């Protein structure tokens, strides 16, 4: 085997080299030997295998620009690449499309296709879906890592107010950033529970007091606790609004709208109590205050801010809109059909409870959902038969879409755990490579990702780009040789 720097022309058969259609080349990829013919490879002349046909006449420089090694005696080209991915890629020369084998990393397979210069358009649609999902996962990991790095970094060029604003935001929004932030998150969680309990306990008649007009009202002690909780929620919301990097996005966020709905009724009812009596009758003021106070139930949704399980449930329901739509459609069709049949069959009975089809909707709903209050029930034989069929169909209609919804929840929950673990693992490897970079005198020192700050055992003030097996290209524009995304099976 001759060295790559040798520019002499290899010993080739000039008669055969001129007949590309009959040319036979031998390719050895990771120990797997394959024989190809020119008539197959020339279908896609821009691919690397097709370029091998004409590279023999260009000398060793041309040969080694396409392969890792070459044996002129066996006329065999050697490549240090993934043989499993290669077996899938060569299908394009025979079938015009490519399918990934199960177990091959989609990103690894994409890199292999780029190496062999095969366009991604030949990848089948089902495999492109896996590739897009993998890209989304890597983007999410990179986003999480970047957020952590942004939290660790402190820009000396920023003003004192900007640094204080960033610290308050991290202190209130990211409990994992420090121990005091965890304490604040626990306190916020306790205030939500206390305010919810106070709202429920305040409706117990034995704990209520009677005012001068003889109306029942909450006990003053409970009212004071409620005021303290609202004060905490208000202070928390105002600080988060002031420190938020994007005020408009913060104000339009769903969870922040819930926070406003939990706080606003207290101040509106307080205003109506003190000022509304001068503008309207006292009874109307009390009714308005009572209606606003019931809006305090919105604060229970604040628990979603501190519960990853509730957040996962919300996202799983968003992903299950199609299944939920099918469920509602099945129930709507069944309710309409069985309520109409029930109304028709029960008209012959003198004491019928089915007065109209719209009234029968209620019966169909509680029957198909197997609730069965018993306030409306059939009295004829045909009506009872219709009721039996309706609740059997209801069980089937509800059971069919439930499994995909549960699968969406489990898949999303497991995915979030994997992404969180992958982000932490990437940070640990970045720290490890940072430590190795400090001890390596022969290597130039790369640019620091974080200039100042240290937040725990896995972070340092000099985190650098990872050369690890989980390197994420989105975190750096540097070129690296081989990573897990290029070599995993």
C-alpha cells in the first residue's frame, strides 16, 4: 500500500478504465467487502462511489481524497465508516430509495449519507420523520444546556441593574439554580396550598361570622391569612415582571395570566367593597364580590408552575388533540342517536320522563359516560334495551382513544427525563474537558463559554466546548473529528 503523499499514478488497466460501464470496483467499509459495477454507480455520478470509478487515472492524490486507504494489488478501496449504515445507503443504487435499519442513530445515518454524497431526498419519508424527531431532541438539549450556561455566566460589560435583574429572574424562576431559590419555590408552593385551604375552610358555616346586617362572612383570621397570601403572590408577580427579559412574552404567558386571575379578584372585590357602595346598591356589591371571590379557584393552577407532572399532562393533552377530538365526536354522535331513539321509544308510556330530545341529551350523556344519576330513566322495554346498548357503546367509545392519550403522556414524560439527563451529562463532560484542557500544554486554549461564576460541583468558571461522545453541534461552530452522533449504532 502506497502512502497518500505519493503523487505517482497507480498501476491501472487503461483499457478497463476507459470503459466505465464495465468497470468493477471493490470497496471495504469497516471490514465489510462489497463489489460494485460502473453501470450501477453511474446512475448517480455525484456520489462518492461513482467518483471512485474515475479517480484511478488521477493518481494517489485523487484516490486518497476519496477514501482512507487503497490496495493497488487487490484494487480495493478502504473506508473507516459504519458498515451497517453503508449497507442501507447502497440501496439507492438498486432501488432508488434508502431505509434506515432499526437501531441506527438518525443523526449518525445523516452524517453517513453526507459522507457518501447521497442526497437526503432519497431517504424514505418514514425515516425522515425519525431524523426530524432526533433533530428536535438535540435542539432541545442544546437549548437547555445554553440556558444553564447563560445562568452561570456573568457579563462584566452589563450594568449593575442588568446583573441584578438577571439574578432576581434566576432566583424566582429557576429553583435549581441555588439553595435560596429552592426555599423560595417551597414557600411559594406552601402559600398556594394555604390560600386554597383557607378558601375552602372559609365556606364552613360554623367558622363564619355574622356582620351588622346579618350576613355571613369569612372569619377575620382567615381573611387576614388570605390577605397575606395575596400580598406574597402580588410581590412575586411584580418582581418576576420587573426582572423578566421579555415583558410582552411574560405578560402573555398562560401561567402568568393564571397568576393575574388569582390576584385580581382580591383587589377588585376590595375596591367594590369600599367604593362600590357609593355607586350601586349594597346587595349588588355583595353579589359582585361573591362572584369575584369564587375566581380564587384559579390559584390552584399555580401549582403547575412547581409540578413537572402537571406540566407534562398539559403538554400531553396538547399532543392528543386528535384523539380527544375523536372521543368527543364518538360521544356526540352516540348522544344524538340514543337520545332521539330514547325519546321516540318512551312516548308511548304515560309517565315518561323524556319530554323532548334536547332534554334527552342529558340522559344520553350520563348513560354513555356510565355515570347514571337516575334522575331520568326509561320505563318501556324498548327504552331499556336502547339504554343498555347506549352505555355499552359509550364504554367502547371512551376506551378506544384512551390508550393513545396515555401513550402520549408516557412518551413525553420519558422524553423530558431523557433530555434533562442528557443536558446534565453534557455539562459534566464539558467540565471534564475543561479540566483536561487546563493540563494539556500542547493544545491551544479555546474560548471560555463562561467567564465568571460557579454554581455547584459540575460547573466551573471556565467551561469549554465539549469534545465528548455527546457533542452537540448547536453549541459550537468548531470542527471536531468524531463524536457519538457520528459513530453510534
